[in-house]
């Protein structure tokens, strides 16, 4: 393949995916902008935002990669049914996704303590992350499986679907549920 | 199903969590640097709402570009098609494609943010300034993503670690941090 052909094939393959991610990112940005004013009530909120978003990609990107390998190897049927591998992969993602959310709350609080910056109470930061983590896990795990299965049955390679689905859904639902979680913790506390 | 049943192997949830959770904690601590940068820029974000709108894309896109390049490089290494020779023209095609993708996406980001600013915030930052901020920080992050992708794919290949497992997540998260720090830094310099 000539250099020019290689260049255009990479560009053409990636650009639609990146535009989808851009759309999700801009929407998430509008939600983030609405969150900035809550920072005075809960100092440390903005520290958690990039960490929370990045972890969504790490946890559910890994799930997507695993499911797509499973489909390729014929280890999984592309359907929601009681399959031991599917059940185990889903349980692991719930534990990883919710567990790391709690860790983010704790680590953020500790970092603020070390820096001597103002910080919301530990239970407030952990509470926000826990609620946002649980809600995001449910939507991302089932949404991701639904889209991968549907795409696979229609003949799309799941390897090409996972990245953009995770980035876009993760940004959108991650920020929306974080804003919702802030509202809930504000009311309860 | 023809697959041997009974043994779940690496599909056992305890194994998956045991393998992944420590890495997730390390990655969270790396990205914490991006979070601290964002929190320290709170005043900037309150004054220029449109910058907050650009943040998620700025954080994700460098990692996306790094992931695309890293997985292509690791496939080429697996297939034995490259020795990291600077005269290898196909490698240069990969690098140029990543830079072209970055230029396209970060131009689109500036236009998108500008339009959102017009509709929602009556934005005080002009299109030219937004383009400057977006392209300068975006292209810097793209160059960093390229350098990191090459370095880590090469090193992990030499060390016999499959880059798909650990290297790519580490690269994308490190590049995320650079994306945030550079974006906030460039915005600060341009707007103050």
C-alpha cells in the first residue's frame, strides 16, 4: 500500500468515530459547565470529574474488548441469556466500576487533604461517586452489550464499535449521573 | 456449543477483578493530576463557561488518538512488519494520519464550542481565540500522544508485555493528563 493510501485509509476509518466522540464530549461539557457552580458547596468535585470519566473508559472499554473477543471466538452467543461467561464478565464490571468509584472519592479527599485545599466531607464525595458509579454502571453495561450484540448480528466488527460507544456513552451518562448524584447528595445531607 | 465447558478460565469474575482492579487504582491516581489541574482552574471556568464545555473532549481526544495509533503499532509489531526504522514510510503515514485527524477534530471542537457559546452563554471568547486555544493545545497533545505511543509500544514489545493489556490504558490515561494540563495552561496564557 502506498503512503498516501495508508494515510487516507486510517483517516477515513477513524474520522466518523472521532466525530461521534466529539458530539458526546461537547454534550458532556455543557453538563460539566452546569456543575461548576456546585463546586463551592462540594469542593473537590472538579478533581473527580476527569478521573471518573477516564475510569468509565478503562472499565467498560475492557468489558467491551472482552465481549467482542468472546463473540469472535464463539465463546458467547450475541444475546442476553444465562451464559456463565457473560454473567461473570458483567459481575466483574459492576464490581470494578462501582469499587473504583468509591476509591476515586477517597483518593480525591486524601489528595485535597495533602494539598491543604478545601474539601467536602469524605462521605459527601464518596456518596456522589457511589450514586453516579452505580447508575453509570447499569446504563453502560447494558447499553454497551445491547449495541455490541445488535451490531454483531448486523455484521459489524465489535472491535470497531467498542471504543466510540464507550467514550460517547461514558462521557454523556457519566456527567449526567454525576450531576444527578450531586443533586441527590445535596438534598439528603 | 463446541467450546469446552466447565472451566471458565479467565472469565471467572474474581480473576477479572483481581487482575484489573489494581491497574484501575494506579490509573485513577495518574488521572488525579488532571483533576487537580481542573479544580485549580475553577475561577477560569466560572468566568469563561465555554472552556468547561471543551474540557471533556480535550481530556478524551488525546487518549483516543493515542489508542488508535498504539493499537495499529502493536498489531504491526505482532505481525513483525516494523523495526521502528525512521525510513519506514508507512510509519510516517500513520503519524501524519494521526496529526491530520487531530487538526480536523480540534478545529471542529472550536467551531462546536463557539456555536454552543452563542446559543447558551452569549460567549465572550471570539472564534479566532477559541481556534487558537483548541489547535495549539490539541496539536501539542497529538504530538505527545504520538511520542508516547511509539515509546511505550516499543518498550513493552521489547520487554515481552502484550501492549494491548496494560500499555494502551496507561498511555491513554497519561495522555489524558497532558490534555488537561496543556489546555488549561494555554487558555490561561491566552486569556490573561
